[in-house]
């Protein structure tokens, strides 16, 4: 199975901060990576697919980059509604796997 | 808009069976691969099973293979997960998830609200 390791596991940030979350894959996954946001008590929501494509309706402050084994989610200017847990997910190989999540908290 | 509504969760004893369902509305159900993803506090998110748009091919995560079966009824826009020989580590919130493309391009673009399955004696 392909392991995805997210870093950091949690972070504290302020509104307006630039936030970077990385996803390290145990094998080359090309660009077959998606990013999701989950708020408490809610289902995950797709933010980025194919590593760098913004899902419809998602604010442009979210962006994704990278390929291979090192991929990144960036929030260019954090807003109050962005405090949540973020997950990466690969679909290069079955079984499709998720990272352990990164919790973004208010500083 | 896309809506996925799971039902059928509950408390079940180890070794017993449970069937959960998902009613899909707001899109042409028969055109999309569908998935089940579960979430536990300790182990996070985990993909469980997938089924092609026509229901002819299914994929399963190893720990549920031989115990879980997913199926769909495209005439009723319904997805089902039959879970047999349940174990305590199957305890989770189960999400019904729509795939954005063909099932092997696993981009999970819409999620239901989830149904809680608790396996406990």
C-alpha cells in the first residue's frame, strides 16, 4: 500500500497567514493526489484534484502543487472559515489511501 | 445539487451482519462510479469499497474482502453495502461517496453525511 505522511500533523495560525501543508508519498504517485477539507461534524469536502486543479466553487486562496512523492497544499491567506482538518488522498494504486490529516487551529 | 443520504447504521454485535444504504439524487447516478469510505477517530479516513457505474466490477480494501459486498440499483439510484462477520475494528462512520470520473480515477467529489456503525457486544 502507498503510505501518505502529512506534515505538520497540526499547526496554529492566524487569519491572514500563509499556510503550507505537505504530503509525502512512499512511492511515486505522479499527480494522482487530491486534497480534502473537513470541519467538525461534517463530511470531507474536495478542494484540489489531480494535485493542482481547484474544484469548482473552492476559493482561489487554495492551491496545490508538486508531483511524484512530494506534494503541497497552500492556503495563501488564511480566513476564519479555513480552520479545519486537511487530508491528502492518492489514487495511483489500489487501495486508495489517505494521509493522517493536518489540523489547522486558531493561534 | 448532488445529495447522498446514508441510512441503516446502528449497533451490532461482533460476528453479525448489517446493511447500509445510500440514496442518491441530483445527478445521473448510472453514469458514475461510487465508493464507500469510513472514518474512525483513531485511524482517520479509509477507503473501503468501490463499484463501477454499471455495477459490473467491485473493488475492496483487503481487510473487508470476503466480508463486505457493495452493490447498486441504477433503476432506484441506490447504493448498498452489505457487511457480514462484523468486527469491533469495523466501528466507524461510513460515507457514501460519488466519484468524479470512472471508478479507478478515485476523485471523491461528493460525500453523504455518513452513518455510524458500532460493533460491540
